[in-house]
């Protein structure tokens, strides 16, 4: 029987990727994050004014908020990946 040789060819050419989209996406994300934070602070101030007290968050509220933000970031990271939960 004849021996069959397997030949592996490795392409060592460097692939240049177009990263011109990274800076605009980061800038848009920063602006949207700042606007979202500003909106959240506005709502917190309005709630405090309505109650007639200074704004304060309890530890439980902070944990709930952190988990909600974490879940939101997880969902954003999955956008366009085609994966379902």
C-alpha cells in the first residue's frame, strides 16, 4: 500500500484589520453611559425631593442596582452573537 502524506500549509502573512470603528464605538458608549448615569441621578434626586429627604441608597438597593447593571451588560455583550440565553 502507498503511504499518504498529509501536508499542512501555514500562511504566515499578517492580516491587517481595520480598527477605525473602535474609537467611534467607544466614544458613543461613553456618551450613552454618561447620559444614562445622569438620568439615573436625576430620577434619584426627584424621588428624594418628593419624599422630602436627602438621597440615600441602602446596601440592599445598591446590590439590586449592581445586579441589574451586570445583567444589562451581559445582555449587551451578547448582542449580535446569535447565541440565545
